[in-house]
């Protein structure tokens, strides 16, 4: 197979991974996963989701990795906020492949112009 067959496949978009740990110490339920995917789809029509085993302060933490190629960092950070609020977490992990950062979740009462419509279903 010649490489020129893939000339039309190009992307100049940065590649990000969100690290979403389940602080309930168990894998996300089917309902939680569906809700998480619904939130991601509001911002990005294409993404990859991977189950992973993370560790936080030496303690195993079931983790969902969501990978997105995008230039839209604003939507990426908005998604981190929505996920953190939905899961009632203080941080969502974010990496661009070189640098990892913990995105702090801002509670709506601390940032009144932030309005997040969360999935209606029960999280558990």
C-alpha cells in the first residue's frame, strides 16, 4: 500500500485526553457512561473513550479516558466543567500529550454566569 493513498488524511488539530476518575471506587455504571458520552457529544461529534485503571495518591481509581482532536480549547475546558459538575468532582485531568493539568471545577454559585444543563437521569 503506497503512502500517497493517505495524503488526504491530515489533521492539524491538537490531540487531548481527558482523565475522568470515578471517585466512587468502582467502574462507571452504564447510565453514568451514557450521561458522560452525552455531555461529550454536546461539544465534540467524534471522540474515543477508553477504560483505564488510574491511581490517585497510591489508591486505584477506575478511570475513563476521553480522547478528542480539536483546536477548540474553550469547548474542551467547558466540557471539563460540565463533567466535573455532573460527577461532583473538584478536578478533571487533561493532557495534550506533553503536559498534564488538573482542571479545577468552578461551582455555579462561585461563577454565576456558568449554566450547565446536566443529564436528567440518576447518576448511580
